[in-house]
C-alpha cells in the first residue's frame, strides 16, 4: 500500500501510519510516545488534532472533484472526550460533504480499547 502520509513531513515526523485509505474511509494511527505527551502522560491535544488533520486531509484529497489540485484546511473543530495514555490513537475519517469548493470531513479518534477519544469536524478548501 502506498503511504499517503509520505507527502506530509510533519505527519511522517509524528509517526502517523496509514492503516487503509479509500474515498469513503481513511484510517490511520499514531503510537503513544512520552515525547508527544503532556506532563500527565496523555497524548497532547495538538498531537491528536494533527492526527485528525492528516487523516482528514487524505480523505478530502481522495474526494477531490475533477480538475482540482489539492486541499487546505479552512476550519477544524475538536471535542476531546478522554486521554490516550498508552497504545495507539486510531483515526477514522469519512466525508460528510464533497463539493466543488469545499469538502467537509468527520474524524473519530479511538484508543486501543475502542473508546472514543475525540471527534473532529473539518472543512477543507478545494484548490
């Protein structure tokens, strides 16, 4: 499988790993690491947002209309529900709307036990 995050140096630096990618669902994960944590040992919220942003960007890219060259995030809203203190954070991104000018993606992040960690809605501009 081609690694869709290779074109995103920051995602690669964080260690984001593609699990699957198709227009209807992109799945990616990030391993817990103490260097990515808050003082309390939980993955930093910015790291979780970066995971969601990267997975959502791939999802948006896979839903681009004909003739478009790419996307960029216009808006992102995150609700944090629980901490990740070990294992992996797994993101699942699905398109809610794939238009000619904007693509809206919803991403859920779960921990290894399948518990919902965060829910993210982002709007991507079509370039």
